[in-house]
C-alpha cells in the first residue's frame, strides 16, 4: 500500500480542497445552464432523447 513519505501541510491540503470545490461549482453551474436551455427549447450543441411514444400515438 502506498504511504506518503512526509506530512502534507494544511495549506497544501486546503489548496487541493479549494480546487476540488471550485470544479464542482463550475460543473453545477454548467448543468443548470444546460437544463434551462433545454426547458426553453434553445438547446444547441448536444443531443438528448425525445419522447417518441407520443409521435407514434398521434399517427
């Protein structure tokens, strides 16, 4: 099992934690933006499944 050779400082630990939290915040903001664009019908740049059962029932 791999073991660190020296103790990691609190500053380095906090820096890694802040980076990790920052990435999560950016991902959450992007997901919210994509969700809003899907709801408004102005979504571009990605493909999402449409409800095909309603099309078959209409015919």
